[in-house]
């Protein structure tokens, strides 16, 4: 591995850094999403039963003990249970504005890695070809394939390395974005149901 990096030239180091960033972000995000994922329908059903028993404190406590954005926005809505419907919606929306950036954390970095890695490989290709042509010029055109091997190695290795990082990084980015969209959909759906539930409870009191 170190021999290949050495043969690829100095641009192999930023490509290697990109690969480390990619792996670290992927592992961190997968762990975060795994912890945050809950069955939104089942959770909301349990909260609905508790609210029907008029046990607000227990509902808030369960939300605090449950990880993930769905539980957090439900808690924000429950804390405003006695307020008008618009105020409940605003509280939930504000909580969502806080949760979504947490879900999207480091995804922009991953997207940057997916775009930069092949460009670094392309730059390595250009530098390798420049090196090969400089060798041809310095030898007055009288060269053998072995004289050009160094520049060609740089061109091929950096291109392969850049693509090897960019392709899985791009696939991982799209997969993680899809996971975020799934969380957002659950948040929007449960928020709507919670607002309707709390609003109907207040109307029944009147």
C-alpha cells in the first residue's frame, strides 16, 4: 500500500485523506441514524394512549428517554398542549429546524469528498503526463518505455485512487440523504397527527 502511494506521488496523500474522511463520516452517520431510528407509528400510538389518559408528564418523560428527532418534536408539541393550534405547530416547526441540521451533519463534507477525489485523480493524471513529456523533451525524443514509466504510473494510480474514493463516497452520500429524507417524512407525518390530536383534546375540553 505504501509503495503504491509513493508511486502515485504527492497527490496520493490528499486522496488518502479524502478516503479517511469518507469512512469516518459514513461510520458516524450510520451509528447516529441507527440510534435515532424508531417506529414512529408505534411510538405516536403509545403517546396518544398516554395523552388520552391525561398524563402529560409521563408523555414528556417518555419523549425525553427516547432518542431521535421524532421524539424530540413530539415533546416540543406536548409541552405546548394547552396552547392554540398555531402555537403548537410553531413550536414543533422550531424543533424541526433544530433537528434537521443534526441529521444532515457532515453530509456536505461527504459530498465535497465525492466531488474532489476524482478531480485530485485528474490532476494527478495531468501531472503524470507532464512528467512524461518533460522526460521526452529532456532526452530529445530518444526515450524507451521505461523512461516514461514514472509519469505514467502517477497518471494511472492517482486516477484509479481518486475514482476508488469518489464512487463509494457518492453512493454513500445518496444513501444517507435518503435516510435523512425518511426521518424528515416521519417527523412531518407525526407532527401533523400530534397537532390534530392536541387540538381535538382542547376542543373536547371546551
